[in-house]
C-alpha cells in the first residue's frame, strides 16, 4: 500500500465515521438549521429536492409550516422539533399550498389547527383522485432507478444522489399504498389572515396561480422571515430544482392577478423588516431583488396584455412584443424562466384577460381524446363569429402538433398541422411541420409537396432543403 492509498483509506474511514454519527430519519440524512431564536428549519436528504419545514416556538404553542408528505419522516421531524425546542405543545400547522409534499403529513398534526388557503382542500382531493395513476408511475420509476443504479459506480456522486432519490420514492410508494387519508386545513381564508400568537405574528396572504391555486406567503415580522412556498426562487442549489423549476402563470388553475399583485406589493413594502425569504424546498434560495423582479415581470405582462387586448392587438403580436429575450433580457438565464414558460404565461394571461380559450389546446384535447371532426370544425368556425370565444396561435398549434408526434399520434399531428396551414397559409413553417408529420405517416408524395410549398415561401429553410434532399435521395435509391 503506497502513501497515497493509505491516505485515501484513512480519509474514507473518517468520512464513514462522521456519516455513521449523523442523525437519519427513515434512512435519510437529517438537516436541522437554527434560523433564529426559537425558529428551526428542517429537511431530509443531501441531494433530493425535499420539502424544508419550519418550526416556530411561540407564546401560544409551536407552529409548523408544511410537512414532507411521508408519515414516517413527518413523525420523526415532529419528534426532533420537540427535542430541539424542549417542548411539545404543537398548536398550528400551516400549509403553504395543496401539493402532497407539503400537505401529505397533515395527519401527523391532527391534534393541531391546520391552516391553509380555502382552495387547498380541493387541490388535495384532485391529487387523491390521481392515486392509482401515481402508484403505477411510482412503481415503474422505482424499477427504472433500481436498474440505473446498478450501472453506476457505487462511489460516484451520481450514485449517491440516485440512491437517495430511490429511497424517497420507496417511502412515497409506501405512503401511497397505505392510502392514508390526509387531512385538509381546518382553518381557511381567501385573501389574508393574521394569526396572533402573542410574541409571534403570522401574516398569511394569498399568492396563488403561479404554482398552485392555493399558494400563500407567510410573513413572520418578529423573526424577519417571509416564507414563499414553491412559488419562486432565484438561486438553485442543486441541478434538480424540483418544484421550484418553473415560474409561470399556470393554465387550468384559478388565479386572480390584481389580488396577487396587491398582496405582493403589500409584502414587499415590508422589505426593511424582511431579513430572509424561505422557499418551500431546501435547495432553492430567494432574495428580495429576485422576488421584486418576478413581481414586476407579472405586472408588466398583466398591464401590457390588458392594454394590448384593449387596443385590438392579436395574440401573436403580444407574444412577439413580450418575448423573454426582447422584453425581459435580465431574466433570460434566471431560475424558473425560459422562452416556453414565458410563452405559456402570456397565453394564460391572454386567456384570463380576454376570456378567450386557446383553440389549439381545445383541438389538441379533442384529437387526444379521439373527438369527432365536426367538433373540431365547430371550434374553427367560431373564428368568423362576431366575438370569437377562442384565440388562434400559430406557434401553439405547431407546439401541440409536435406534442402529438412525440406521443406517436402522427395522424392526429397531421390534422393539427394541416389546420395550421389553413389558419396561417402565408407561414413557411406550417408547411414544413406538416411535411414532417406526413413523412411519419408514410405519405412521401404529400410530404414532398408541403416541403416544396414551404420552400417557395422561404427558399433558404435548412430543414426544408434537407428534407427534400432526403426524399429525392430515397426516391433515387429505390
Ligand atoms: Zn409544490
């Protein structure tokens, strides 16, 4: 054994000893952070994007914000909180939003008042309805991860991260299998609520619509803390940001942006009293400047789109005007932003402001569910009505067409792209996309015609020229 090998062995032994000494819950490493006097932040795992819960010692009992969603872990964390604070008078649990990785451990606090937004219960019921699908998904995922783990070097960081994720997924599967009913909040509010616990105040505000319908912010002025759930982060500490991955206006979700903006303005007016912002997962951080930039982003879109719709601008013009790189260059590389999310946010705000639905999404759903041609034609005919109930976005039709192609629904994709050529006959790209789908269904002649049409509109198109060359080479070879 040379000197270097001996050193490696000694170092490994030291690491092993310190790990063996570290506390674990359900086989996962425990982290306890003292944030302030009588305030703890706790989570499990070194790699996974797990929920960070916060516990406050107050005059009127212990207040916990959020749960991890695995009974074994939440029971363990409750025990650690009691031990670290030296008391066990748990009084309140606050849910920052409806997601199972925040509410799934509510039953561990059944003896407490559980506080949350009035929409949390509905969100929890929807999640419970997906239980069977989740069971299958989780079982498959575990099998995939077990197979992948065998291919990795056991000492590598990738292997450690995967092993941890696998351990959590097994716990989540166990949670699903025992089908424990989780408790919805017992004390709810719609806009604002204040919990006065003597020496500590909890100022709760609705900020829903950017992550779930039931997002709230929890401001605790005596400790200078603002807890923002999973709504935003401007630093990711790991490369798998999980729930903090996207800052966007969600579709098919209740939201009220004037109220959202008013509540954020009120919270940010307290900036001098806020020392720390706490996102709902340990691997994200948020600064005041980051929160302000995100609020201003929403305000710019909300005000701008409201005005644009009033002036008769089209959806396509608005998308161009508010492109991320054009209008928000400082957010291009910021956590939670990308051009697709920006596009989706604009689409959803447009829908909210104009009350028009997305024709592309409606037709995509019809195609996906095997809807009749007549139903699709009805959506398209609405375009000529006096006040159309839908908006028609070339980019959206194109994106949904590709989504269908990805799902191996090439016939439906052909229909989707063909509609786009009817709606936007002057765009070279719609023919190019249709050509691609026609190739997939084996209709080479029709595909060739579409690529030729696309090239008459845009002779320089590399995709069109390449595809035509491939088709011609194929024809020459056969
Ligand atoms: Zn969440």
